[in-house]
């Protein structure tokens, strides 16, 4: 048997298979094991090799130790900052210069550092770099959407880093979320994310970690095995005005979540993204509720998804959350 679950946000159907569920241990061990193999000597993100990168945009410094987090332009960006902003027709199609900014945040000086073992104070510095860059990039009125993305391990460099991308358009996933949020508001006059938080906190079946300011859980219509959302309890459309106590709380939560992934799922590859409201007055959505989504890059059935737009998830989110709640005492 399989269960069709509808994501209340995007109204997308997900097939959750429950008859032969893939338990967490069915994914282990990952083959090949994800090991850090590349050479430190040639790494442009390592201290001492700063001249190998384009000029630094931002950094945090530690007394007597040099930089602790460093932001640089991406050498091979999807979006470029120079250019004319114009949408032009090409027959019936819309075309636009890929104007934007694409920056790399080097999350730590140590080449083999990992979110699972990073000091929360270091994660806090990474969050601070994101905040500072978003505040600065927002001044450029051509940019209406920011995305923060991280792939682990990195595709081209294993040194821990993430991407900040500023775009002149709203990407489809955010657009779908906005439509879902507005539709729900119209019907219920409430925020769907605030309602999801209330629902998850009362049922508690899918919660992995709860802190003072954040709820970390497996979403009801998880598209991927171990899909995990980190949602702030306080309704706010944008990530970058994050308050100090929330940022501290979030740093600890992120470290504990990725330590769980590392230990319980033996260091899986993952992607992480921050979803935040479009910026600039005419696109900003006060109804939006910012959040972080993570997915493990395992066990996908890309072909079926590609063909139908349906996601098939062989690991019910309740099982995933119960498995990840373990390790309370470590
Ligand atoms: Zn390095
Ligand atoms: Zn909300
Ligand atoms: Zn989202």
C-alpha cells in the first residue's frame, strides 16, 4: 500500500509508501562512503591561498587568528552582477539576462570542518555573514530574491562552503510556496506555517528537535526520505533580521541536527536551503514565513518524479523523525 499525502502548502501530492517502508537502516551504509579525498595544498578556500580567489567581499576576524568566515564572489557564477536588466520576448518566450550575484561563503578556515562538529559559535558567524551580505545585496534594487544553498560534500571543493545567490526573478519553488500561503490566508486568515507549527507541536509525531525559537521536524508530505524543515516559531517573512538570541538558538539546533545525520545515517550527502520572502517593496510578502529545508541526497526515484511531477518517498516522515529523535543522551 501507498498513501497519497497532499502538502498543504504547495498542494502537491506525494506518494508515501507504507507497505515495504524503507527503514533508516536500509540506506546504510552509503556506497561509496563519502570521504574527503581532495588535496589541501591546492584548495583556494584554505588560509594562505587567499590570492587564488577573487577579492574578498566580507569576513569575520578573530583576534590573532585571521579570518574565521570569508565571503568571496563565485568564479563561475550562474548569475552575474554586471549587465542590463531587461526582459525581452523571443517569439512567445521570455528571455532575460542572468543578472544577479553569486557569492561563496567559506564557513571555516579548516579544510575538513563539518557542520556536525562545528562549534555553534562558528555556525553563528556563518549566519552573521549571510545576514550581512543579504542586508547589503538588498540595496541593489534589481535583486528581488535571495537563496542560500549548501551542498555537502561540495561538488567541486570539499572545503565547507555555501552559496548566496541574488536573483532578478522569483524561483518556482518560492513562487509555489507564496501561492499556497496566500491561498490559505484567503480561506483561513492565518499563516499556514504558523498553523503547521501548532499542528506538529500538538501531535509531536514528526518533531526531531524543539528549541526555544525553532521547530525541526519531518514535514507531513515529505518529498524525500529524511526531508527536514527548520521553522522559526515567530512569524517573520525574512531571514536576515534574525535576532541575536534566535541566531544563537539556530546555531545550536543546526549543529545538533547535522550531528544526528552524521552519526545516525553515517555521514550522508545533503543539500540545505534557506527560503525567505522576496525583497524590495513591490515583491515583499509579509505573509511569508521564512524557513530552512534540508534533504539528503539519497534514495531518489528521479525518473518517476520527472515523468509525473509526483514525488515518491519510501520512508514515512513519522519513522524518519522517530529515528532521528534518538541520541538524546549523547
Ligand atoms: Zn581548503
Ligand atoms: Zn507564520
Ligand atoms: Zn520552502
